[in-house]
């Protein structure tokens, strides 16, 4: 377990993050006890668990064709420089012995349900971000344990015992810091950032570690002399607004370890979907219908897993020349069931058939989700977030 030593003069009532019992278990006014749990190389670890022959070997989950993309890869593969969202052809060049496996989303979803059930033994305040990570607010926990660190340890003990997988966790007094902490000691690690320690912890990090700052955002900052959290904190709000516009307020707070967002149980996502890039362009309507059926199954699985409903179904096609074509249908009421969702999806595809030119990608999303609310931190520097749906 890693614990950051306090390097500031700020005075806070400490959270109950020590495993020993103490009288400082109450969070200070305005502070929360937040845990971020992130499964280690989730999809790849599931494949290694289910196939013992893959253990200890470089494994990638994703398409192995010339247009394939890695959804994730094992830590053995990461030693070669492979990473999520990397083109498969690049990953294969870095690691010639890389073993590819197609995603099995039904399996991953079921394991995700098991893990969330563990979370809810300790708190009802669970905010999933994806199948493999979630925030937990344990300011008041169901078992009366009182220590956020102890709860994180118990969760990390139960996950391998009940699923055969490992998880890393970050513990802190807000979501931003807890997420940074969960990545600090991966894999199978724990990091605690206590009140008073957040600003110093953030100051030492490269800005690329901040959620919402992608490669191009980091490049833009580097051109302005901003490499670390300390560099960012040294810029005043006027400078940040001049160079980063609407993202300035987020950057100003993040550089100081400040995050006022609450953990919101069952927070609705703006959309849920899936897409597939083909190894070879498809021009046949029957072939597209077959692919669409698989995408419908994956998407509806995710919709049911997240317990959300939406009103708008959107079909996306990317042509061989990379131009996009979309068709959408909105209902007055949320889509009722899988049969209605499938009917809407196929109806949208029928509208664009026969194809004017071959298609390289087909995607499907459900949006206008009931209860949409808070936004994620903004993306800095115009970085497009690759959605591996």
C-alpha cells in the first residue's frame, strides 16, 4: 500500500484511512471518503483466467485484422509498448508473439455484475464508469467500518477470491484524486491520498496523467511550458482562459487537487453503443444485417447492464473513403425492449440500402438516456477520445 506523505501546511481533519482504529474517522466538512476501483487489464485478465495456456503470455483483446484496434492488453504485452486503442498492426510489430482474442462482452458484463455486487455490500453510492471501474462514496458505509482504506482492502481481497481477477484502488477525498491514486501502483495496488496531500501529489505528476488531457492536449501544454501539475498550478486563471477557454476552470481546480463532483449512484451515461470496423469493406446488405445483429446484442447487453433506457437510436456507417453517414430515430418514450431496439436498428439500415459505396465501419448507439446529468471533465486540446465500444 502506498500512502502520500503530507507536504502542505493546510490543516484538515483526517479521513479514517488507516487500517488501525482511530478517532479521526469522520470526514471534514465538505470532504468525502471516495474509492476508485479499477480492474487490472480487465478483458485480457479474463481471457488469461479462462484459458490457463495464456497466463504469463502477451495477450491482446481486439481485432487482429489490418484495421483492428486493441481494446486492452495484458501486462506482459505492455512491456513491449502495446496499449489500449493501439492499431493491432502496430501492436503486432512491437510484439510479434502477441496473442489476439476477440472480445466476449457477455462474459465481461457478467463479471462486472459480480464486482458491483461486492461494492454494494459496503455502500449504495456506486458510480460505474465502465464495466471495469467505478467510484464508491464510503463516507457512511453500510457495515460501519469507518475506514475508507480498510474498505478498499476488503474489496481488493474479495475480488480475486470471488472472480479470480485483481483490482487496483485509489482512496482519497474526491473523485479526481481517487482516480489518479488507483493508477499509481498498478497492477494489484492501493494508493491513499489523505486530506492536505492532494495538491502536493498532483504537483509531481505529468499533466498527461490528468483525466481529460490527451496526447495533443499535453503537446499544447508542453509548448506553453506546462509539463507537470506544478507548472499548471503556477498559471493563473486568466492565462488558462486565454489558452484553454471553457476548460480553464477544470484545469485550475485539477492542478490544486480540487474536485467538487459527487459520486452519483446509477449516473446515466449520455449514450451507450457498440461499433465494429471490418477487416475488409462490406457492400452487401445481407452481410451488414448479420453484423448489425451482433452489434445489437452487444449494445443491448450494455443497456441492460447499466439499467438505463433511452429514446434515440442512431446508426452510423463509415464509408471506404472515411466519410460518415448517420441515421437516427427518436421516440416519445424510451425504447421498451430488445425487440423494439432491433426493429429500429434494422429499419435505419434499410433506409440506406442499397449502399452507394462500401462500408468499413458500422456502429449503433442509444442516446437521450433518461436522467442525463453531470458532464465528465472536458477534453483538453481537442483530443478525440477513442470509444472502444
